[in-house]
């Protein structure tokens, strides 16, 4: 028996219903099966089953699904815009009524699929017919063009037949002394040219660059003793403080190097990736921001309940990066997630309303 999904959340606007369904670890898009109509939706990802009978009709063919961090986000366009739903699902008086609606949805879906298949077959036949007619037309044009070319050759043959009239005789060309002298001078100049040089080898040496690639070295940092065996927590605190100072000094390249060094040295501490994502966002590396934020959320999820402030900031940062990449629908989803962790934040609520206006 499948496990019915109950722990989903939903909200709505005047034109769209948003549904968020949690996913188990490792679930991919290829493992999820969808069945959708204008009043019924079923999603199966073994061993879980999500089923909903919509409160009002929707545009089933335009339902979109986005996979975020361990959750599946659905965008369901309403058929009647401007009407607020009282609930996500409609209620039934008996199980038989519910089963009847389900069977009716399946029947309508099968009829639509049959009609679509018939339309596709007819469209394919029309294309083949048009292709055959076009091929026949091209053949006729080529045949007509060849006939015209043969006719032109015949006319040219009879037009170029030599006449019986005598042509005036042309004598031998006159000798030019000036031209002969010019040719002799050119030959003499070519004879005086030096022979081509023999092939050789050129030795090239490269000096050390005066501006080598900058790399972070903890031993060369100020206020850090070389060879000191400091406790890991003190070392973490120093790296976080040093990276923060460079970030506030707008030396983003150096700050990224410090946080990268910390992330490699302490891979279980998500603070280094979190801070580096802020550097990437300020530097304009939006794909790097999204990658680091995803790793931070993954680390936080493995520990259990997330810190609301940290998770809210990470989702906000992901939303900003997606906005810069002009992925406004995905940015709206991330902003909704951020508000769940930071409810009542006026700046985030204002940004969400602005994104909704852009998506609508």
C-alpha cells in the first residue's frame, strides 16, 4: 500500500495556487510520475502518493513542477482568476462519489490522449503529403529548367555557325624594343637577389612573472604564528574574522580565498560556505552563490532542525541570485521559503510582493 502524503503546504494568489510537497533524500525528477487534469492531480513517487481533488477547476495542461532543496514545488494556474479558494480540496459526501470523480478524470484524460494521438498522426500525414507535393514540384521545375537549357544550347549552336564571308588577315605582332628592355632588366634584378637563408633555431627563455597568481597562505597572514598548534576553534574564529575583514574592505578575491581555505580545512562547518556565498553574490558570481547556498542547506538539514535565521538568510541570498539570473519564478519560491523561517520581516514581504507582480 502506498503512503499518502499529508505534510504538504499550500498558498494562493488571485491567479495561481502554490503547493509544496516534501521529498525523501535521493528522489529525482525521473522517479516521479504525474497524472493531471483540470480538477484532479495525482503524483506518485514510490512508496509515497499525493492526490488532490481541486476545489475549483484549474488549467491542468499548464501545471508546472520545480524541484528545490528536498521539496517539490507546484504552480497550478486557476481557470477563474481573481477568485480566492476556501480550501485546496473539495469535500465528498461518500467514497463512491470520490471514486466516481476519479474515474471520470481518468476517462477524460484517456479521451484527450486518444484525440492528441489522432491529431499527431493526421499532422504527420499532412506533412508527408506536403513533402511529396513539394518534391514533385521541385522535380517539375528541374525538368523544365533542363529543357530550357537544352533549347538554349541548340539556339547557340546555330547562331555560332561560321559564315562564308572572308575575314581580314591579321599579320604577326610587331616587335616592341621598350618591352624587351623592361623584361631584360627584371631578369637581371631577379638574378641579383641573395639566396634564401638556411633554417635555424631560436632559443627563448621566460622570466618569472612580476604578478603571480594570488593564493591564500595561513602562515603568511598577520597575527598568525608560523608552526603554532592552535586549537581548531581558535583557527576557525581567526579565519572567519579575517575573511569578514577582507569582505568589509571590499577585497572580495582575498575574502573568497580565505573562506575557500576554511571550507577545505573544516568541511563540516557550513559557516565558511555561507560567508563565501555572500562574497560570490557581491562579486557577481551568481551560479557560485547558488551552489554554496545549496551545500549550506544540505549541511544544516543533516543536523536536524535548521536555525531559522541562518536558513532564512540562505534562502534570501538564493532568491537574490536567481533574480539577477532573471529566473523570477524560482526566486519567488526561494523568497517564500525565506519568509517561512523569518516571518514578519517587512523587507522580505515587500520583495515577495514585487516578485509576484513580475511573475503574474
